[in-house]
């Protein structure tokens, strides 16, 4: 659907549902989707395996995301650490902006899409939920993937991640001033998806 033509930025906290919503939106409107968190997870994964993070960012291959297990807490923590590296962020910024400039439109989700990557995006959303709900979601996801870890450990990791994301010097996690803010604590995926689609459809009708 090349006539879609909108760049949509979906930011939010860890395990808030932004990735699931972004994928569904991209599928519904037939536009490319980029989970920018996977880029940092890929760099973090290579960092854990002894590769310099700047080199990993320079040689990024997003297809590897389909091969490597990037959902572990170990990789998540590594991703958060390499994200503090200005050179890594600069390289991935370039990659993300190229993706966002696709003429037919694109959906990007992450933590600084609407504030840094695509400040002029046609629509911006900021999705969050209370840490306990997000921990339960992430714990269920990890359990389904075969990872044996306690809910308490997941909750602690999410709270620590929130702290790092909110207080880092480069691109701290903040909602864009013109973003639609959605708290999904008491909403299911369909309810969030339907709400986002309503906003997108209203934009397309203008």
C-alpha cells in the first residue's frame, strides 16, 4: 500500500506491548516495520561474544535477529549497556533514519523514535504500563520460549531497565510532546490495536 505514506513512531517502556502493536499495524497497512530494540540487542549479543560493539554496529545484519536468541535477560542487559556508547548510537541512528525515509511509509518502534530518530514523524505514540504488569507479560513470554526465570527476577530487571533508560545522558526515554500516550496496564492487545488504528485512520482521512 504505497499510498499509505505515513511514518509512524511507536515508543515505550520495556514489555509495554509496543512491539506487538507495531507489527500488527505494519501488517494491517502493508508497510515495513523496524523493531529498533533488536538492533541494540544484536549489537549486545555480539558484544557478549567478544566482538567490539562499534564493529558490530558497523556490520549490522538484521536477518541475524531471526537466528540468534535475543530475548534473554543477559542480551537485554548487554543491549542497554552498548546503547550508552555514542558511536554505537550514531551508527544505529543512521540505519534507522534510512529505514524511516522509505517513500511508502514505515512503522518504527523503540525508545527514542519520536524524540530523536524521527522527530517529524507523521504520528507518534508512547505506550507504557505499570512495571508489575509488564513483568508478568515478559515472564510469560520468556516461559513460553523455555527460559526458566522467576517473576521477581524479571520485575527487578524491568525496573532496573526503566531506571537506566530514563536517566541515560544520550536519548533518555521520554514521550514526545506531540505523542499519543497510551497506558496499557488495563488493556488487552486488541483494545490497544483498535485505538491506534482509529487514530491512524483519522490521520489518513485528512
